[in-house]
């Protein structure tokens, strides 16, 4: 009897040990509050704010009265442009703290508010070794509106003239574009469409033959270069000629495509798009990388491939930028062989005559006030026109003013 009881007791003990071992193996310790908060901060820094927001929402379900978790979730949703979720989290945090999340609520309201920016620009240019033109000048302005921090509607109008051995050739150009941005899975995606029309009048000659309507193609303004895929500061000057007589459309373009940014380390940028000209179509792909900041310094190397009506093309480029509270300074260069590249990331139609072989740029921006910035730029482009090499130098000055929304 005692032996039987001992056997039963031993079996019960073994079963208990097995049960305890199984529970220990299956019940892995849950991440601590501090670990989840640290993980969310790391995810946001790595460009994955929506993943961070989901982790924080799970933490909030376990700590519904915690202000820090609610506030952190609000900022993570805000970084992911999920405005409704951000507002809800900040409202919860505000209620828990008796008004302690007013900054977050104000940030959401500012991000969702319409924002308008204007950019007047003036430029002067001169050519070396060009068969017809010696210098030119241009002026214009662009106006952009941003809605909900995502949708962009913009337009630009410019006018100018070229002068040279053939006389004076005035031109007028207009661009219009739309775009939308969203963030998913840590990737910032942007889709855009851009169209432009150039009207020009040239001196022509006695026989009535125009020097070539291709000369009426012009470069877009491209903003300050921070959004550009390859193009530096985007400052450019128009140049054009066509048959003598009343102004008439000599060139048009319609471009569309998309871009994506991912930040595993630094900033990876990819862009693809197509452009339709009167004489055919072409596509262009761009890949670039912006280094993590080393103090005020960032580096941006990249390259592009092009194919279409004018054959294949390619280019490499690089830039170095110093940034601070007072403004920014950038220098860069490019080398390759492309026909009429279009940079959708900079919303710039850049259809220069001939093939672009290389060049460089220098650009500076001064933050005069919170709403006003002053920009100075210089760009050099080497082109091949009908097999002859020519250099174009452009100096430009512009001002950017913005109101509403978030800076």
C-alpha cells in the first residue's frame, strides 16, 4: 500500500513539474513598458512611424490611463501622416493630463490646414560656343497649394528672351502639376503628373527658315533642390527660337510617374516616370541615396537611366549640403549623356536642346523669417547640339514665401 501511494505521489509530482515546465515554455515574458517605448522610438527614427504607432496602441490598451503612451502614439501617427488617428490619440492624452497635449493637437491642425507658397524668380544666362545665342534672361513665379499635408497643386509661368547673332527671341512658358504623398510600411510614396507648354517667337531669316524650334525648350524651376532626384537647385533659364511672326506653341510635354523614399540608413530615393513630347515618348529612372547627417553635412550620390525616342541615356550625379537654422548651402555636379531629362521629384520639366553631357551647380538659401526664404543659385550645363558642344551658365535669385499649414 505504501509503495502504491509512493508511486502515485511520484506521478503527481512529475505531472506537476511537466505542467510548470510547459507553462514556463509557452508564457514568454511580455515586453516591459520601457522596452515598448524604446522600440517605438527606434522604429520612428528608422522611418517606420506607423509600425511604431501600432506597437504604442497595443501598449495603450494595457495602460489606458497612461499619458506618455497616448502622447507618443499621437506623435507616431502624426509622423505617418495618419491625421485622424493622431488627433484621437492626442485627444486622449489631453483628457488624461488636463490639457497637456495641446502642442500635439496644434501640430495636427497645422499639418491638415491648407498651405500656400509663392516663389518669384529672376535669372540671367550666357552661352559659350553656341552657334546662335550669346545670352538671355528670364523671370517668372510659381504658386503651390498643399492640402491635408498630402495633395499638392501647383503652377508656374515664366517669360524671357534669348539674344545673339540672329537677333532676339522672346518666349513664354507655363507649367501645371498635381501630386499626392502617402506613407505605408515605412516607405514615403509620391505620385505626380506635370504638363508644360512653351510659346515662342524668333527672328527667323529671309528665307523663312526658323533656326529651330528645339531651342524654345526650357528648364523648370524645380524648387530648392531638396526634393530633386538629381538636379541640384533646379534654377534654370529658358532659351528658344521659332519662325518669325506672332507667338505660337512650339513645344509641349506631359509627364507622369512616382517616387518612393525609404530610410533604413540614410535616405534611399527611387523615381520612375515617362514624358510625352510631340515627337514621341521617353522614360527615366533615378536612384539616389542621402547619407545620414554628419553634423550639418549630408552627401547625395545617385544615377539615372533614360530610354525613348532619342535613344538611351544615362547620368551620374552627386551633391554635398550643409544645413543649419540660418539656411543651407549645396554644391554638386553631374556627368553623363541624356536628352531632355525630366525630374518629377523636383516637379521640373527640363527639356534642354541637344544632349546634356555634364555640369555643376551651387545653391544657397537664407531663412530670413519663418515664412520667407531667399535663394541664390548658379548652374552650368554642358550640352551637345547637332554634334557641337556648348556651355550654358545660369545665375538666378528667388524668394519663397509661405503661409498656413505646417512649415
